[in-house]
């Protein structure tokens, strides 16, 4: 954690400037921006379950489209069932 204490007779602007410099030198912002959208890799089982879920839903959607019964409400019902 970065701490900056105000020196005697120091203006607020110079304090903020000194703090900003310390933050940049520490590399905290660079690290945070680099890992901001990083998502940890899912386990193989979890990925497989998601893929199977998507396949089931896609199959049901295609079946309903062929019957001419597919709409937004039908999609909600499908997701509730599974």
C-alpha cells in the first residue's frame, strides 16, 4: 500500500503529484490494467458441462423452430427446464 504524508508547507497539488509519481513507480496501475479482464481458466469438467448445456438448448430451439413454435417466451421456458 502506498502512503504519502503531507510535508510542512507543501501544497495540495504537489502532494497529489508526488502521490501519482509513487503510484506509477510502484507498477500497481500497470498490473491492474493488465489483469483487469483476465478470467481464470475453467476446469475441463466445467467447460464440458457448459458445452453440453448449449448443445441441449440449441437442439430444443431447432426442434421448436421446425414446429413453428419458437419465440422469446419459448426460449425462457427452455432455459427454466434445463
